[in-house]
C-alpha cells in the first residue's frame, strides 16, 4: 500500500508543473485538487459505508483540523517551491522527511529505533544524496519553503498515525480532503484565484492531480500507516523521489540545478 502510495505521489510534482504551464495559479490548483478529491472521496466513503459524519465527534474534528491546517500548510509550501525549483529537486529536498519522522519519533515519542531501521534510513539518505549529486544549491525563499514542507509533513505523519489507529482510511481521507478543500477555497478566494480552469488542458491536469497523487496516494498511505507504523512508512516512501526524478527527466527534461 505504501509503495503504491509513493508511486502515485511521485506524479505530483510533474502534474503541478504541467498545471502551472497551463496557466493555473497555486491556490487555484490546490483548491480544485482538494475540492474534486473531497467530493469524490465523500461519495466513495458513503458508498462503502464509511460516512465520516458517523465518526466520533472529537476524531472527526481532529481529522478536519489535520487537513485544514497541517496538510494545507505542507501542500502550500511545496507548491510555491515548485514555482521556482525543478520538480526533481523539490521532491529530493522533500525526502529529508523520513529522517525527520524517525528522529522525531525517537526524540519526542520515546520510540525505539532498531539497528536495521537506522541502516535503512542511512541507505535511503545515501540514495537521495546520489540522486541530488548534480544539484547546485543557492539559498532562496523557494528553497526555504521546500525544506519547510517535509518538516510540516513529519508532523502530519506522526499525528495521522495516532488518528488512524481506529478510523477507516476512506472516511479519514474524506475528512482530511474536506478540511484542505475549505482552506484552499478560502485562500483562493482572497487571492482572486477561485475559478475553474480556462482550457481543456487545465481540466485534464486538475483532474489528474485530484485522482492520482491525492485520492489514490493519500488513501493508500493512510491505509498502510497504522499497519506498519510511521517509521517504516516513511522509509518505504523514499521510492517516490526516484519516480519523480525519472518522470521529470522524461516529461519535463529536468536537470538537477537551480
């Protein structure tokens, strides 16, 4: 499940770049992404008998808040960074988060980390470093936001692991998407970007973002998270940057330099 999620997430940076190329704005993309995903996931949740309104009130509010504040902040920082950074470089920076998840769990939650976990983490970091070996870094706001994104995502994973212990994945995804959709619609409204795509290409990309790296990726990740834990899920997710780098080279002609 988590590997499937990582593969789906690997398309996000590519689709975001294509969305920008089609004339969509940052808040506009994200509002459409989560609004479409929220509607579709709510319908699916009801069909599967996982209506999020039947969840315990405190848990439902927590999931909505997770989407409204934490996932919104993570998505916004990542998408703003993508305006200036190559998709391949942005996702490689984002993948400091497995290290952050393991270390945060060890420091703040007093979780034991086995030798094999540390070894797997080191191996994944070496792999990401090798992929980023050709990058030339300069301190910019885009780079700062790209680093902020995985830091926020670390909090999302650790909070999500606790919330997901007794909540069906589809119901949880529907609640999180709804929270994020409301937040981004408000942001898009105040930035005068609350509008549908103006061309067919924009609609194709918007629907693609809502389906693959949102509905599919997040649902698979939330379903797998309580089964294997945050640390293992984070380590398995390091498959994503390889997917993004390969797609960026093939579709966008990305080179790892800024």
